[in-house]
C-alpha cells in the first residue's frame, strides 16, 4: 500500500466519522475546468500587478483597465463547465457526507454542479452592482460600460477587490460551519489570502489538505494529499464506494 493511498484512506475514515464536514476551495479547484489560477506561471497575475486592476483605486482612477480585466475574465468563462471534482462534492452534499462548501472562487462552478450550501467568500463574478450607489445591475450593462441610471456611477462585478471586506453573510456562515465541523477539507488553495487563510485553524475538528503542491506551512493539517482536485476526489469517491 502506497503512502499516497494511505492518505486517501485516512481521509475516507475521517469522512465516515464526521457528522459535520466542510469543504474549503480555492483557485486550484477550478483550474481543471480551464480557469487560470492567480499565482502560477500561467496564472492571471503572471503579467499583471493585481494592485493595478483588482482594487477600488483602479475602479475609480483607471476604470478602462479595470473593465478590460474583468470583461476578459467574464468572457473567458463562457464555455467553462464544472469538472468531475465539482460534481463529486455536490454528490457528497446530497448523500449527507458534506454539510457546507466555502469557496474563494467567484466562478459559480460549485452551484452549477449542484452544490446547494455554498458560501462565496470572495463574491460572484456573475452578479453586478453600481459601485457608487449599490443599485443592482446586469452583465450586459457592465460589458457595455453603461453608467448607472440612478447616480451615473460605474457598474462592477460583485467580487471582493483587494482592500475590501468579505461579505458578512458568507463569512459568518463559513465560520459557523467550520467552528462546528468535525472535518474541514481544504482543496486547491495556497492559503495566502487573509482572512480565508485563517479558517482551517478555526476548527477543533480534523483537517485535510489537497493541493498540487504541499509546502511546509501545511504541516499542521492532519492529512495532506498532493495532486489535482479532480483526481484526488475521484480516488476518494472510489474508496467511499468500495
């Protein structure tokens, strides 16, 4: 029996023992669907300083650049679909093995795959509002650079920009579930972005970490599995059904 297999089997045992399991996902959860991550050599930030585009300052002072970046991200999602890992997580929720999903991703793929109880910690790129007055907008208004009919302000996606607070409802719900959890499974995130990086340390339950790269900073997890999200979740699903 390989060490890798033992780690998968250990996590399966944790899942069977847990009465309340939470999954926390990051950009690495969506890369298998064709969405770039942020920090890898092929990620969103390879040629762009995020502090020049993903901030309130950019929205106010260089709206053209802000608009160009988020329009490209939106158009890039046009043919993107959930991968097998998203569907496995949704199935686990339906089967009662997972009680909640918290995600840093704004792409909506967990919802599309069928997950119901999803806390979108960094918002959603599929909903829009006027940045100045908060009036609800639609995708076409943003893409066409329409001004807000209420105040003349700029429309923006409902994503959390650098320096902005996380949505209270999503954060409070995720924190509630994680503090209640017997098991927290972290998938596809480097845990470098505060405050989400602190969530796995806020549980008294078991913790698991699934990622393509495992660093020394992940040593506090009870079990770690190195590999892609879809592959790791497929192995776990097979073990659950064996």
